[in-house]
C-alpha cells in the first residue's frame, strides 16, 4: 500500500499541526501536496466559501501566524507573507470536491489515511495509560520503580534544541 502512495504518510504527518485544539494542515502545504499554487487553492475555496464553515477551515490570527512562523522557521523577508488558512480533516475532505483532479483524489485518500492513523495512535496511547493506572492500583509499592519507568516512556521526550551558529 505504501509503495503505491502518491505521497508518503510520514510526509503528511510532518505537516499536521495542532491549532485551536484541532489537527490541521496549512494551505501552502496542501497546495504543494495537490500540485497547485497556494493562491489557486485559496481562490477555489473563496469561490466555494459556503462549503467551508469555521470547523472546516479558518484563517490564523496575526499572533498565531507569527508563532507558527517562529516554529517552522519562516523568515520575515521571504516565504509566506499572507495569513495562512488552515484546514481540518473535514476541510481536507471538502477540498477534494472543489479540486477535481485525479491527483487531488489520490492525495485526499492519503491524508485521510494519515488522520486515521493518528487517531488510532492516540487511542492506543490512552488505552495503555489507562491500563497502567489500573495496574498501579492493583499492585503494591514494590513495582513503583517499574511504573515510573513506564510513565517516562509514555511521555514524549523534549525535541532536541537546535544549535545556532557554528
């Protein structure tokens, strides 16, 4: 299945951000995936604005935009100059009805698979944490060290800090 994928799931996963408590993709990243220019993607959305309510797509505020620029390393004098539009999973699904190319359909399928995989991963993580809590209550203090080690494994490590300069 992965061999036939037009875009690898891992590539899509790296482009998903958490904004407003939702997993979203940015318009510029979606345009790249679909093989269109960002302005053309946004133009198609504006022509069909009634298909994109606030829970499908929203524009970032200036503060959110600046924070995101800092996180992804976009410079002030190059790259993105306009406020980014974001698309939730529902918005991505709706985009395929607006963009009708074969590539758009194939990319949408991969994006939907990626969102499903992320949901599955989060559900599995919650189940493991719940089972661990049940085991902690069941067993006595002898296993405290073991449970603490498992908790540390469940918490994602801090990303390594990038060195600046030489």
